[in-house]
């Protein structure tokens, strides 16, 4: 029981420090979230669909033709 009272007193004596740590943590989380959202928006707007690689298409067609002949 004595340990529990010590913990409660410590929280009471350090409430300002705990509030600062909480506020700083929340501010950092918000900042990282905003950076993530901005990154996703930039990535989506600058991503262009690429045409299929002609060599990959040709080689896959050749593989299909080889399997049909076998």
C-alpha cells in the first residue's frame, strides 16, 4: 500500500512534466501523420501508369507457345 501511495504522489508532483511529455508526443504524432499524408498525395499524383514491358510480354508468349507444343 505504501508503494501505491508513493506512485500517486510521484504522479501528482510530476503532473506538469507528464503533461509536457504527452503534448510533445501528440505533436510529433500529428506531424508524422501530416508528413505521411503529404507523401501519399505526392506519390499518387506523380505516379503514371507504365506500359507493359515488350520483352516481358514476348517472353511470356514464347513460354505459352513452348508449353502448347510439348
